[in-house]
């Protein structure tokens, strides 16, 4: 039987508890997405939305466009000679993640246009998060690709 002076935790018990807390906290930190993953997610979402707005041009027979700047992007379509914002939920205006740097090729803003047959004005939008740089490219044929750089 232990006396009152000997009651408490042993060094081994304390070390085991600290090891468990260390592993648990490392798992939490590793599950938090970094800037690199934010850039990938933004690039993939932007690319998918560009494909959707290109398909909208094909199916509606109307010219569509993505307006892109360093804050975010939005979509428009040409109706009766005027550019009208697209108000459908999947194509709502979107802001870039705040930790993402956006390069529009030296311009403050860009308009990526798709005509009624899906052809586009070639464009490249670069997103940088942390050490990862991704380029969302639109070819003249209207194809959208995401290229991973360093």
C-alpha cells in the first residue's frame, strides 16, 4: 500500500499522456489545409465553372464570359447586345481565398469570352498559394486545363 507521500502519477504515466497528446495534436495540424491546398481547390473550382459557362454558351447559343480580377470572378452572358450577369446558383460570383495571389498577366482584370459554339479567347490565370503555383488555361478551342507549376 502506498503512503500519502508516494501517491500521484509516475514519470512513465506522464510521458505516455504527453505522447498521446502530441500525436493527437499532430493529426489535427496535418488535417488543416494549407495555402497550397487552397490554391488547388480554387483552381479546380474556377476551372469547373469555366467549363460550365462554356457549356452554357453552347446550349443557349449565346456568348458568355468570365470576368476575373484579383478579388474574384463572376459570369455574364450577352442578351440583346448587352452583358447581363448570370444569376444561377452554380455560377454565382465568387471571391478567391484570401491566402491566394492571383496573376492575370499584368492586367488588373480579364474577360474570358466563349462564343456560341464554345470557342474562346485564349487566357491564363495563375493562382499561387504558399509555394504552389497553378495556371488555369483556356485555349482558343475552349478547352480548360489546370497546369501545376512550382
